[in-house]
C-alpha cells in the first residue's frame, strides 16, 4: 500500500490493494488476516486474494450520515502471529459533500 491518506465523501467506498512484505523467516509464519479499528462513521473490511499470496483488498465505506472530520486508522495483523506484522497508520478524512453551482 503506497497511499495512506484518503479523502472521501459520505456514502463513498474506496478499495485499496495491500501487499504484505515478509522476511524469509516471517514467510514461514501464518496469521489470521488483517483488522482495523474504526469509528461508527467508517466500515473497513479485508478480503484475501485467492490468486496472489500475501495480498488483500481493503474496502473502506463511509456512512452516508458521516460528519466531516479526520479519522486515524491502524491496520494490524490478526491471530497468534499477527503481532509479527508491522501496523500501518492511515489517515481518512471525511469531507463534506461539494455542491457545484451551475451557470445562471
């Protein structure tokens, strides 16, 4: 994952590919996936790729009633060996709906 700052409107969904980089030693360990703690305004889920090892798709959904504000989200590993995955900090800013005024 290269991008760690996101600006999303209420009701928007963003999908990002996450690829885990593991050392030779860490490749032998298994873990139960990824997790992220969020506020009520955000829903974050992770789907493991069936084609590419150590690759996940992270889906971020912003609630339609979300207020404009910034969220800090930490993505971490799950399970017994989840602590072997270095956490990644994301900044998600919910921005207000933009109203475009037409020519009068």
